[in-house]
């Protein structure tokens, strides 16, 4: 089995520690260190992969979903990261590799499948629900999300409401046609989507990699790793070409 994990630039030691949380969540879920391949902006993945974890980070360039950049949107765009991750997503979708998206990863999934984003929630969709927690506690659960029980995420969660951490100023505007919304915040912000048909694909707006003691999180990562391992055993693996 080989799982590709997209990460941002190494940056400061604190930023690097945040990125390592994704890898640790996969290890906790049963992946071995030699089964995880870290992909950073500009990297070219050699060979094939059986699963793709799209992590959090910078904003997706609005040009990717047909919009001009809003002057008050406080965008932090890394176009090289976009250029790296969108082909990886396309390869996974083409070849049936499972995809788990987290925060930015949810947004990449939605844009890659034809959806659009709200560039800046505070200015475009102001709400009393906090979405961008600037505190040091990455596991701080700052608002609940309602989970649709008739979805894959609903089955994984086993409950209709969960408390989540939240560090984002963008969100899904128009969901891509192949996706179903599986969770929302109380203010209507889309918090999770998944594939309607076809290969395993789940994407969440919060950061489960920081909630590894949570049973819902453990089940989410464990199922992703199990599906990737099953794909590995099936023979056909995703190549980026």
C-alpha cells in the first residue's frame, strides 16, 4: 500500500509539527511509515498510489473556479501547491483511489470536481458561528456540526452531531455535482461532502488530525486506510501522468 499525503511548505518548526499530525493520524489508523509518501508543492510523485490525503493549508486560487480575486478576501494562495495537488486528485478520481480531504483538501475536492468556493466567510457570509479559531489549542472544539445520518460520514460518525475544531476563512459555495453534502454548521456552512457514487471519497472542513483521541476521527482515518489497503490488494494503482 502507498498513501500520498499532500503537505504545505516546511516553514517554521511549529508549522512542520502541524503537518506531522496528518502522518501520525495515518500511523494511528494502521498505516506503516514506509507506506506514507509526503508530497509538497512542486514535488513530482514517482510511481503510483493507493490513497490520497489532501491536507489543510493555503487558499485555492479563485481562478481555478472561474472567479476574480476579491480585494478584501485576505487570500493566501500557493499556485505551485495547486499545480501539484489538482493532478493528484484527478489521478485518484480516474483510477478509483480513495480520497480523504481536510480543510483546504475539501476545497480542492470541490473545485476539482467543478464546484465553487466562498473566498472569505467574514466579509461574504458573516456569522455568529466562529470558523477561524486563532488559539493555540488545535483540538479546541468551537462549534458543532450536524451530520446527515444517511451518508457515509453519518455511518462512520454514528451520531447526528459532533463538536469540531475550525481554522478556515473559506468554504464551499456551490457544491460540485458529483458530491453530496454530509454535514453543516448551525449557520449553514458546508462542513463535509462525499462522493455520491463510485470510489470512497470523504472531505471535511474541520481538522480531524488534531482530534485523534476522538472516536469519530479514529473511525474516519481507519476506514480510509482500510479502503486504501484494499485497493492495494486489488492490483490497479493510481499513477500521476
